[in-house]
C-alpha cells in the first residue's frame, strides 16, 4: 500500500458564473461557485427551486458553458474544448441519470443499456450490459421494454446504462424524484454500491434528504450562490 493515499482531484470548479440576457440587462443565475471533488467522492447539490441547481449541473457536465470561470474535469478544461470535443469527452468519461429515466421506449432493457457505446461505434457490449443489469437486479428482465417495467426498474436500467462506459464521473438530476420511498431507496443504495465498487465520483441534484445525507459533501444553493457547503454527517 503506498503511503500517499491522496486521491486525484477529478472535478475542479473555479469562479463559475452564468448570466442570461434579460431585455437590456443581464440576469445572473449563478455566481461565485467554487468547489473540488476527489476521485470517488459524492456531492449533493441542494436548494430551493430556481436556486440554480440544474444550471450548475449542466455547466459541470459541459452541457452548457459558463459566462465566466472554469470547469476542469479529469484535468481537462471543458471551456477549451469545442462543442463536439465536449460531447466526445462526455461519451468517454461521464455518465448521466435523469429524473424521468429517459429510456428509449422502442428498445429493450439491454438495448437501452448498450446505446451509449453504440453511439461511439462500439458494438458487442451485450455481455457487459447483461452483467450490469444483473448487478442492478434486472438479470431476468433484459428483454423487457420500458413500458413493461415499473418506474423503479426503469431507473435501474438507466443506472446500468449510465455505468456502461465505466464513467469516472456520474451526474444525476433528481434520480429519485419520480420514485416512491422504497423504490427511491433501492436506487440510492445501488448508486452508492456502484460508486463504492467502481470509484465513480458522483454529482447529484436532489431534494431527497436521505440521498443528500449519504453524500460526502452537500452544497446548498440560494439565489445562484453557495449558501452553505458542508461535509455530510
Ligand atoms: P433549480 O434547478 O434550482 O430549480 P435552475 O438552474 O433551473 O434552478 O434555474 C435557476 C434560474 O435560472 C431560474 O431563475 C431560472 O428561471 C433561470 N434560467 C434557467 N435557464 C434559463 C434560460 N435559458 N434563460 C433565462 N433564465 C434561465
């Protein structure tokens, strides 16, 4: 075991600001956002509706670009990449989970899981997809279509899909927002099992306090600024 166990920093956010044009003036929806996360750490972004959580997640994932400041993932500054470059970077390094699952209704569970790799021209991912579906408890549902699955099961398929490219970072927007307590709890447990097994860094937007409590850090936004930043208990 090496003595230096310090993990690498995988997310470094500095001086992040986002403004939108509003008539003749500017509307600032995020400002003064700084934080960093090490490999395997988990962060919950919480705060009231309209406080900037989704905007911050989109900037961190390179889906949107900041008006000022920097987003560095895995030592790559996203603002230095083109839009295509950011998309390729996400395809290789990042996974996503959404509140409304966003499965493709015409594809089976296993076909949904392999989509991110197929988009990158990588075929023959079936065995890996099957293994991931097994890990989320859906080994017997691989040929079901989304409509034949419950909400909790659909989100488990979405989790398997998010991990198919072995992402170093996973972004999730209200991953339990459409699930009832027990299904939500199951998805949260799976998320953290996968995080522990694979060392994935997690960034989650959530209203779910049980989920936030499980994260290493919690960032509370108010009116586009960090109101409090705490290590979770
Ligand atoms: P949250 O996720 O915390 O509910 P959002 O990040 O969705 O908050 O929104 C933060 C603020 O930014 C809100 O006031 C919202 O109206 C504003 N906003 C978001 N997107 C746009 C946009 N494209 N143009 C103008 N204002 C926007």
